[in-house]
C-alpha cells in the first residue's frame, strides 16, 4: 500500500497528458502549479498539438517520452481517456490521476465507462485516483508537488485532507490559505474508483508529517473497513470528518420503532462515535477544529480558564463552553490572590477573568501565566477586543511568550477586522490558534477535550453467548412458509427467549376458555394483548388491556379485544390473544435493530414506551457491538439519570441491560434475514430477575439473502 500510493504522492516524474497553452484550461493550470511549487522531479507535458507548453518541451504521446514516468495526470476528453490509459500501461506508468469528469456521476453510461477504466487499471496493477477529481498536493520539502488546478496552494503543515468534491476542495484550499492552515498532503478522491478514503487513512497513518486527518465525505465505500481503520488510527491521530447527505430522501420504509428512528443520518453518527472520529457539521466547524488540533496539545481535562478585556464576550465564551460540555475552572485561592495583586480593583478575578478595557499586553501576560499555572485549569481561552490605546501586536507577543512557557492549550479570540486578523494569524502560525468569535474557539476546545476521551476509550470485546439457534430457525422458516414477513409477538418473544433474553411469562389462546386456563397457569394479574401481524403498534387500536385480576375480568377483556378487532377491520387477521404476567415497577426501555442499506444492522437502545418515536431519546451503534459500545449506548441517552435512579430510587441493573444488548447483536448477526427488531417495552428493574422483555416485533427481509 505504501509503495503504491508513493507513486501518487511521491513520484519522481510526472506526465501531464492534456497540458495546454490556454491559461484558462485545467491542463495549463496543473502544469503551472507543478512548476510554481518547484516540483522536485521531472515534468513532461503531453499534447500532440503543441511543441512547447510553459517553456517546456512537449511530447505528442506519453510513449514518446524517453524517460521513465511514475505518475500520469490525465486531462483529456472522456472519449480519449481509455486510449490514453492503454498507452500509460504500455509505458509502465505506476499510477494515474484522472482529472477528467463524465463517468459514473453522470449515470449508467458513464458508469460503464468507469467500469472499463477500472478493469484496465486493475489488470495492469496500477493505482488510480479519480476520475472526476482535482488532483493531489504534497508539501514535503523533498517532493514539493501541487498537482491540482486550485488557484491557491496551502503552505506546509501537519494536516492531511481528503475530499470527494473537487469544487469544495478548491474552496477549502482557499480558506486554508486565508486562515493560515498548513497541509502535509491533500487529495481529491472524485469517484473513488480505486484509491479510497480508507487507502488514504492507512497511508497518512504511516506519514510522520501528518498529525491530523481531515475528511470531506459524501459516501462510504466500505464502512466496515473504515470502522476498523479509524478505530485504530484515531487513537494516535485525530480524524475530523465532514459528512454531507445528512438527510435521506426516500428514507427506508419502516414499520418498527427502530426503523422509523433510523431514517436520518443515524448510521454515520453511530459509525463515527464507535471509531473515535470527530464530526464537523459545517465547513466553518471543520476549520475551527482543524485550527485547534493543528496548534494545540490535548488538554488533560475539560476545565477552562477564560481571560478577556471585555465582559460581554467573556460571558458569551462562558455560555459556549458550558453548552459544549466544558467546565469553567474554579481557581484556587492562591490564583485569585495573585490576580488581585496586579489587576485593578474593578477587574473580575474569578473565572471568567475580566481585565477590563484598559488591559495592556503586560496585564494579559501576567494573568495568563497565573491561571495556566493553576492545577485546576486544563486550558485557557483568551479574548481580546482591540481598544484604541492597546496595540494588538503587543498582545500577540504576550500570547506567544506565554504559549512557550506552558504546555496547556491556549486559544485566542481576536474580535478584530479581517485584515488585522489575517496578520495576527500569520504571526501566530503554528503556535496559537486565533478565532474571530468565542463560540468558534469553544467548539475547538470542546473537540480537543473530547479527543482525550477517544484516546482513553477501551477497545472492548464482543462476547459469544451459548444460545439455541434451532428454535429461531424453525420459527423463521415457518413464518416464511406461510408467506409472512411479520412475526407475531409470541413468535418474536420465543426467539428472544431462545437467545437468553429474559421475557415476561406468556401464553396465547384462541378461545375464552383457553385464555382463562393460560391466565390461571401464569398467575393473576395478567395482561391481554391482541395478536394480529398487521397491527404495527397494539396501543394504536386499543389492543392491550392491563391488570386483569380474575376469570370474569379476563373473559370481558377477551370479548372487548374481539370487538376492537372487528371495529378496526382486523377480524380476518386475528390470530388470537396473548396473555402475559402483569409486571409492576421498573423503567421502560426500548432495544432494537434496523437494517441500513449501506452500513448493515444498526443496534438501538433508548427510553421506551409509547412515546419512543416522539421523544427520540435513543442511541445507535453499528453491528457488531462490543461490551464498551453497549455500556456507552446506555449512558449516552438523555434519560440515563432516570435509569440511574432519582430521588431515592434504585438504579436499574445495568449489567443485565448491557448483556441484553449484546445478545440482540449476536441474534441479528446469526440471522441476517432479520430486517427490523423491536423489544418495546423492556422493563428494566434494579432486580435482574424482574427485568423482562414485555413485547417484541420482528420483521424479516423480503428475500432471505437480501
């Protein structure tokens, strides 16, 4: 892998096929950028209609070049691409970058062209970046390669960046230049016909100049491999991703709670959470985080000191930090006493520190040095609103001096003009990240603190429980033989029981007499539920009757359910009634699975009951889940304090909940024909023996192998 991508990122010679004399052409711009950055290798323009391009001898075909060629950059019309590739193969070129568009992004015909392109490349053992891309950049002094048509190139730095969008890539390079972000490498993947984001992750993981990896993604080619790679790499190098396509038009048709809740961008969030990728939700946020990670060390914790010369921005910064999960540090008595020694009486010495408008660079220097020395402080956020009497450059010098003294992260907010801000960023490049607004700095600092959790997160294990697969197989085969996809509650609960998932005692009946007999065997009080596979949620049709205490109440309840079934037109679908023991106490949770077309099974946990789709207090993870995933899912929902116990209540038995999640994960892995699964409600109690699945729904895929 390393050697093959070296041909793209570290070539010794490059042929630009389609190099042009027209300054407004892509072929001209790529050649110009290679020369402008002073590429440390040979460059060969190829154009049958020109003798010289950019004052360099031009060759009619790549086969006419007398030297070896490592990398060919192809910028010719689509109908000529395949013939040019044949010549590159004949020339023994090691890698190709196909800038040309018009392939699978245009539809079926373009996809067929792309398939032919990939077939040629793979049969010859070449690596291909693109097609429909804008090229690559490597700022390594030993390479100095800008093989793109971007008008602006970034300076050297610790960030490697990849994008699926060429246009966005150009915009990002422009912004990076403006804010002073340096890149180690840049790659526009285009259609990802060969080289993918996963390939780049592996390559950049081994690159010593790359400290941070940024990604703009529109799709995942191989989510499973991405998870494996990112989980490992993110422990050493932060991965920050901006994923487009957050809403899914024509979301999956789902009749289960889990399926309905998995209709948006849930899978991507779950994937990033499991493998430690930090997600940005806008280009602005992507740059906020990139600035922070490229300049700052990772804080030991979330405790922040705020130092400002204006009260309003300090309050804004405080609100932003708290809202993003950071803590406003409590200064020690010694720190407060030291601040009081040199600050004026009207200054605020508790966090946030307000130095007031007359604050000089020296006052900033003393204040920052004092708060960063406090053991209760993990990072500092400094705000400067330029008054007339204080030179911002003096404050910048103070920041640089303090940064050199302390290892703790220091982030600056200079609420200045754009021109002044650019000059400040130029002077602080590589040392202190400078932002225009407090919220941007707080966002970056929160991500830095979150990355500490990523580094410390346990790997987790995937246990294998002894289960009985025969019972689920017989039930699923029987349901399919009847032409059904929806299992009734009794069938679903039987499958759960076979997998060691505790279920509430139940039976079912088709007559009053059978119902009474089953109820006496289970023991009153009981619950009556309608059994009809076409009923999505029983409560919607009044199909549940609670707390039945004797035979008379049972018979009346049975007749009541029959009347409701007839009223709702369900008589022909009615399979009978289910009788369950009435459980009291505990908290209702939901456990489920929905199948995502790209990511596969998604395991869900959340607050259950009839309001699950309204409250949407749920967490998803991609199958298979580890014990750490199960633990984190439970603790990540907003209602976790309710499960933990409030006002003297006992906590639910978390080990049993975690085990149940992992047993569900094992079940859907053993039976891939399951499309959706709901356990709702699962009664979670402090007593594991009283924690039971009360109702369940399982829906099969339309075809067993789909």
